[in-house]
């Protein structure tokens, strides 16, 4: 039986996951399912700030994200799933998907975690709608002049092929290099 491919693109907030996954999806002709974009559609439905929605909103969106992935891979659709996967929170889901797919993890990293934090804050400061849809508390604190600490990020550590992508400047390895590696895995 042929299993669909699932490329999990992850990393801490501001690591460049979304941009990278969209570029990779174009090169590999694979759809990208983004947890943040699902959340944005969910928040849009209610027309209220993320902070005004029930406390279980993130859980609802995460459950929907995994249901969407499961539905697609169950229908033999290979895809890229993009989110800030935290190992303890999402390990069980990733292990279930590992049984159904040919799972690969691509972890986006910057030269140091402060670069990711600065990207995260600047993204929110430059686009106030981001805070509306995501309730990024760190952005609100930065707006008030509070010095932010880098939060811990517990990347997935599951026994599947894993590649780290440096995203501070040009991707390293490059999209072309990754495309070759991923295609070697796929075929």
C-alpha cells in the first residue's frame, strides 16, 4: 500500500515557517495546510478579536487542523502541514500520522532565537490585524515597551527523517537542495 507524504514544517514563532512552507509547496506541487490560516478563518467567522473568543479557541483550531490533515492523508493526498509544533502538546497526533503517512519533519531555525523573536514582534507591530486574529500577547507587551524574553520551544523529536533549515538569510539548505532530498525520500 502506498502512503501519502506528510512534510511537517515547524519552528518557533518568527522562524520563517509560513514563507518557507509556501515556497516548498510550490516547488513540490503539494498543498500547504497552515494552522494559523485555519485559525484566521475561524476567527473571521465570529468577527471578534481572538481575545474575545472562548478560551478553548486554540484547542478547537488545533483539533480542526489535525482533522483536516487526517482527512486529506486518508484520501491519499500528500501535503505540507505548517505550524509551531510543540513536542509534548502534539506528539500523540504526530505519532498517529506517522503510522498513516511517510512523515518528514523540517525545522526552521534562525541564527539565534532572538532573531525569531524580533521577526515575531515586528510582524505584529507592522500588521495590527495579526493581533486581532492571533492575540499575540508578546506584541502587545512590546508595543508598551516591555523587554521580551525568548520563550522555550520544544521541537518535535520523533523517529522520522528530520532536516533543519536556517532561515536567517537565504535558506540553508536551499529550496533546490531540499527539493532534491525530499524527492529522494519520496521516490
